């Protein structure tokens, strides 16, 4: 009798665990919309920055602008869909995909092996490295022999944060959640320097007097790409085909010239732009 009861309990436990696994899988799968579901809804949700000029920002008229937004507009046009822009911070990009808040992230998203484990990246459209900007009257030109009393600003959830923690654990970090708060912290000299994507720190130094990019390239050369929820193959395949097609049109060069040339000039164009020809 006891053996029968034990066997029954084991069987019930196995059954419950199986059902939980099935329900969990179903819930996870429901956290993204397939390409057909997006098309049927008439709207695509795209996550972009709202405070990172010239890549993603809101202008004085309340409209989204920038390099990533220019690309997003073409996606909406080619899918014949209305775009719902969702403002994101760097630390929220993965979460917004995993929870289904957005269909695509176009927010200066650097491809890394760790991120590729939890989201799916499409083909890249820009080259990037890290850089360090500081006040010109107290320029930071090296991270070696660091004064432990000095801090570097980083934005939470960025590759700059990960890189410095891994490679320079002795450097104290001053962490912020948004581009705007990090910018204000540097302006107020809350820390000696700010580490971020080199495209962003170069743009900051050009747009604001009194700053210099003492370290224009730090770490490895990486790429920026759109990202979709893990497993959303229909949307990922469409995006890759779209990027290849746009590459043949030199679309990303046109994007650069429309949104970035006033900041960087033409001399950076060929080194920054990837026109859909780089393989996965």
C-alpha cells in the first residue's frame, strides 16, 4: 500500500512538472510576435533611444530623429506598417525584447556573445569601439596607473561597463541609467571621465566645447545591429533580407549623410558604416 502511494505521488509530481514546463514554454513563446502577427496588427513596436543625439533622440517638435530612427522609418515603410516608438534606456533593451514590449531594438545595440545568448541579432549596420571623453583641462589619455580616488562614468547595461569591470577592476565606476544623467554628471565633474561607445563620446566632444576624447578607441572593434526576441526567426529572417537589400542600395551611407555627417564629417563615413555586406 505504501509503495502504491509513493508511486502515485511520484507520478503526480512528474505530471505537474511536465505541465509547468509546457505552460512556461508557452508563456515564453508568447512574449514575441511573429512577422505575420505584426503585419496583421498594423503596427510594429521599435525600441529606440530618446536622448542620444545623433543616434536616437526626440527633437523640439516631439518627433523621433537620428541614425537609428532613419533606419526604423525605412523598416516601417517596407513593411507598410505604422511605427510605435518605445523609448528605452541601455539597461532595458534586453528586458523589452524578453517581455514583448518591443518587436525590434534599434538603440545603438553592440553585438556581444553574452547578449547573443538571450536575444537574436540581425546583420550589423555600424562599426563601433569604446572611447573615453573628459574635460580638456584635465584630459584622460590612458587607463593605466589609475588613481583609485578618481571615478569613470558609465551607463548601466552598456559594453563600457562590462569592459571596465572585466579589464580594469581597480577603476571605480560612477553608474547612471540614462545618457542624459551621465552627460550631466560629466558636465558637473562628478567623475573625471566618461566611457561609452566611441561614436557617442566623439559626438559629445564635438557638440560640446571644453571636452576631448583622450582615448578614441578602447578594447576590440565591435558592431551594432538590430535585435529581436530570442527565437523570433520570421522577423529575424525578414530583417536580414532587408539589411542585405538596403546594403545594395547603399542605404546606410545615405542614412549617415542625412543624420551623422553634420557631427562626424565625411571622413568617418567609410570606417563607421556597414552596408549589409558583413556576414553573421
